[in-house]
């Protein structure tokens, strides 16, 4: 297998301050172990990450942007799903 044939991996990093992983980029690697090692070297040079996820790009499925109206419009009519009128109690973090 040549380097050009290596699968594409999507890289997600969780920062020290964050609670969620964020997509930071893509890279090619022969397998998941190499992908994590390369992601560490490329995307966490300043020790900003505490967790790395790699997902082979072929395993990610996404909605079509042209379907956005039909997919997301029904949620806009349900105001109770939008927490804009709830009071957040003191001491609650990361909300």
C-alpha cells in the first residue's frame, strides 16, 4: 500500500478547557494507531489537547445541504426546544 492509497482520517481534539471534541482537520494514515500518533504530532504540538478521536472519512455520513429546509425547519416551530426562556440556576457551568 502506497502513501497515496492510505485512507483519509478526520481528526477531533478535545481541548483542556472544552467538554466536547472539535474537528481540527484531516490526515492520511495506514491505520487508526498511526492516525492517532500523526494527529498528536500535527494537531497538538502545544499540549492543548487531552483527547484525540480519529474517524476514517468513509465512515462519516452527512446530510445534503440542499435538504436543510426540510430537515431543520420542523424544529423551528417547537419553541419549547429552544431554552431561551429558562432561568439557569447559579453554579451551573458548561451550559
